[in-house]
C-alpha cells in the first residue's frame, strides 16, 4: 500500500487509492540493477505495553521503537521527567529508524520507519505504522524536472511554483509505503509495514538501515550531529539532485552527503520474556498505566510469545543486579512476579529473564534470554500544600472569598473544602478558588495535594470571617 502527497510537512496520513498509486509510479524513475543488500526484513513481537512491534530488522541489526526520554529519540513522552507509559505518557508518533539530510536548496530529505496513530491521538487500537520518504527542495526553477538519487532509490519530480514566490520552484513530496489502517477487530499489518520499507520500498531492492560513521555505541547514529553514512541499499550514501539551479544559480547539481540518524539497537533477546509490565493493581495513583507507584513491593507481569503452556523459571532482575529479585514459573505462557524486598524510593529498571535452552549445547551462547527494560518510579513522599498570598481579609465584607494555594510537587492535584458550608472534599479545585456568596460567619478553608503516585499530603488551612468583626465575648 503506497500513498503520495505534495506540499505536506505535517504528519497527516493518507489512505491509498488507485490515483495515488498511479502518481507514485509516474514519479519513480526507471532503475537499473541495484547492489545486493540486507536479508529479508523481519519484525519482532508486538509489545503488550504499547501495541507496537518491539523491533524491526534489516537482517544485520534490530532497531527498537525509540520513544524514551534521554535515549536519543526524535520523539519523547510529553512528560520527560516521568517514565514512558502507554497511553498516558507516550508520544503520538515515534520511529524505529529515521535518517535526515539537509543543505543548500535541500530543505529536508527523510527516510523513516515510523509508528503513529490513525487519528493523531494516542489511543489503544489505533496504532499504525509506515515507511516514509520525504523530499523538500526550494529556490528551484518552476515547472522543471529534477532527478533525486538517494540512499533508497531514484525519484524524478517536476517542481511547482513556490506560493511565496512564483518566480521560484519548489518540490514538497511525501511518499508513504505500507500504510496500515487498523480497525477494532483487525490490527495493523506490521509485517507489511516492515516489508514496505525494508523490502521492496518501490525501488526493487531490500533496504538496509543507514549507519553513521562513528555512531555512538548502541545506536546507528546521532539525531543532533550530521555525519557521513554507510549502508545505502542503492549504493549512494548521499542525496544528489540534478536539475536547473539545483545547487544554486547556474549550478545544476546539489550533493548532500551527511545525515542525522536515529536508530536505537534492540536490547532484548529472541525468545526472551516480554518487557515487564507494572501490574495495574501495583500502579497506584491517578493512572494504572503511568509506571509511577507508591507500592514498595510492586508486582510485574509479562509473557513469552510462543512459549508452551509451562516453561522454565522466570527471574526478575532489578537495577542491573546479578541476583534475581524474584522468580517463579511461567503459567500458560505468562508470569507475575513480585520482589520480596521493599524497593527504595526513586527510579528503577527491571528486566525478566529465562535460561537459554541453547546454552547447554553451545557454551558460547548466552546463559539467559533477557527481556527489554522497563523503567518505573517508586514515590512514597506525599506532596505539601501551602496557602499563599494574596490572602482574603478577615474580617471581610466580601462574601465570595478567594483563596490561593500551591504545592511543592509539580503535577500535584488538589482537593478543597470550606467548612462549615462545603464540607465535601472537591477533587476538581484549582488555585485560585472563589466560592459562591456565603452568609456571615467564620469559615475554615482546607486544601490537600495528591501526587501521581497517589500519595496524599497533609491539609493546609486558612480561616476567614465574613461580616462584621465578632465582638461578643465567649461565655
């Protein structure tokens, strides 16, 4: 399934059509024989935590979906200070692989294997993916033909007049391959998504991932620093544009040979347990999927895709330790494990592992098959709520008092009450809060804060008298 769009910089999705396919075919220049490249594309099991494949492979490396904060990903969770969690703290789009180049009249060249959501909102059941090529060139001759030779093939486009300056031409084309449109009963065809990029990708060859020269360990490259690359299946580790003024006035060739690359190597083993999931009952607080808890001995669940109904012992490994924090048998392909010792507050990392059956016959094989890593946070500290200025006068003739407050913990939510007239705790109050008209009398305003882990802090209070001062001595 292929789509083509002109003048599109955003992330919109297009459904395929006969017309779109015809346009794509017309846009592709004839290709000669291309060099042999990577093996047939492969796709890993779907991660039960987010509904996307754990990895895609070009036959030489496996790349995991990159969405974690601080991991060199193009997309990060909305809240980068909290663990990534689906759907509460997960980006709308993310990438298994992305390579970009720019320079001179080349505003952007992009080759990517992308994960997204059908309607642009993170929602279970709407996970989708596609392979993408994007070309943006400016300051060209209008209505002229340009041939672009790049790592993933050769395309020929006719420039259109630039709306900002019709005397100049531009090319703004996005080609998406393998776009899947999941429905409630039928999920995305993930093998088809991978085959679109890593297989034919409309150029007649199996495609390999580009790799930067001098790529940081554990990656195929850096998203911030452009460098030369290797591994182009077309044999061209550059973007070469040929056409009138492609390289500037009177220069008909433009070559850009450095790329930024995102590619995070998959850190799990084939046949290993799935990424541990913080069980809903242990994921305390306002969300059962945000991987933030105040439970110090939380339970973790997972499975081994394709495992028999019973298998060897599964072990839970915490924070890089060498001794298991918990162990138990796999039951019907699934496990549920809980560390015996209480965890300290803070950020933790957990993996699950099983013994590697191959290690008995092959001493060189690793002794364990280890899952990808889950990062989660244990938070047992309750937030503090405080009354802050401006304070209402007391006594006051204003019978609609306004009160201000805050918390020492970002993201905390508040509950309020005004005694004696509004005794029920209001879980939706926000600072400042103004109450409806009250009768004369003395009132006490209380507020308390609750954090994402569900820790409830102590009450902060403020008394205010509405009406004339109370001059009657107590009896």
